[in-house]
C-alpha cells in the first residue's frame, strides 16, 4: 500500500510538471497565432526597430523600438537600485543579524512581496511622483526614474530571499576554515561566502529583473506612458507591458493594432523566457 501511494504521488508530480510545460507551449502558440499576422503589414525589422508607435493612424505606424527602450531603461534603473541593496540585505540577514532580527526582517520582506502592484503604483503616484517633480524641477514627475524606484522595491523581495537562501546553503565548513586561517568576519563574507554563493546570487538578480520587466500596473501608473524615444531617466516613457494593458481594451479584434499588441506579447515572452533560462543556468551551474 505504501509503494502504491508513492507511485500515485510520483505520477501526480510528473503530471503537474508536464501540465506546466503544456500550458506554456499553448500560451506561446496562441501568441504566435495572433501576433505573427502583423508581419503581413510590417516587416519584423520595421516592427522591432521602428521609432513611431501610432497604431490607429492611416497608415498605422507600428514601431516598438521606443517601447523596448522604455522597458529596458526602467529595468536598468530598477536593477541599479535593487541589486546592491538586495544583496546587502541578504548578507545582513544571513550572516550579521541576530536570530530575532533575522526572523522579523524575513517576515517583513515576504510581506513586501505580497503587496499588490496596483497599490504600490497608487502609493508612487501620491508620494514618489510629486517628490521627483519637486527635486528635479520637472514639469511632471511621471518619469522613468519614478518607475525605476518603485520597481526596485518590487524586485528586492525576490533578490533578497533567493540570495539569502544561496548564502545559507554555503557549507559552514567554508566559513569555519576561513576563520581558522585568521580571516575576519567581513573578509570571510567578501572573499569566501559571496564567491561560493555567486551562482545563486546571480540567479536571484536575474529573477528580480524578470519580475521587473514583466510588471504592468505600477509602470503604467507612474511612468507617463509617452511612446517616445527615451534619452534620460527624467522623461516619461512607455513600456511594453503598459502598452498592452492600456490599449488591448480599445483595439478592434482582427485589426493591425490588435495583431501588433499580440506581437508585443511575443517579444515580452521571449525576453522573459531568456531571463528565466539564464537564471536557471546560473542556479544549476556546477563548480
């Protein structure tokens, strides 16, 4: 009876894994079916590198290069903010904080990850956007910088949690050997623990970036939604995700605009897939 139960559980786990792969493939095929039709109207090069996004003009101009740059600019800003702070927090939690403080911090980080993005976007509109406008003397605070700061807070829980697990998984004999050889606590962290956990830390960073680049509501609310070529963090931008969320409800089914939005979904799917594959490779890299 015990072996029969184990057999059933193993098959259920296998079925769950296969179902996950099946659903991902089905979603991608659906995106291909709806999105590839846009290339009957515009070439892939003009679609990816065109500088004008006017999908309802005559004729429609379907260049998503400003949207790609907007997504990359916001993601870069969020990474610059969240990666150093996230790794520092992970090191503090794993190696420095007392047990009681560690428990409080881990619970707080998990709570931060549970806050809905629309709530964070609303908080950003009320507090962060006026602050950016006032500090930099801008006509509007709805800028790429505002989106980067808010998305950094959304990425940090992922980075901190996975990086802290990577540091915790380093064998304690590494730390004990370094201390026995006369290294200080901080030298042990910098020269032994961080290099040993580098694969997990890099995976944490990549997954945090994947969380940022797929975010929709927060960036749609506080980045200005201007489909223009971005030149700095202090101007409004529009991201790929915000474009789909803002325009899908208005696109006529079967129109060039409709197919172009699904093609944007294909681009996002490929970017997210590449980020997750890279993170997985780092996570399972053998030394």
